[in-house]
C-alpha cells in the first residue's frame, strides 16, 4: 500500500468519524419521546 493510499484511507476514516460526531451531537438535542405503558398486575392464588 502506497503512502498516497494510506493517506486516502485515513481521510475516509476521519470523514466518517466527523459525520458520527455530528450525528451524536445533533441527537443529544432531540427530545426523547417516552411511551408510558401501564401494567395491571393481579395477585392470583392458585
């Protein structure tokens, strides 16, 4: 693998990491939607 190929691969990895960091930062600001499921628990004696 030539130096030029190594640099190109490193650049691809850096770009991918930057996209992931941007995605994570954006997702921190999104509101989390929580669905509340109520459970009915009955005590039954056999």
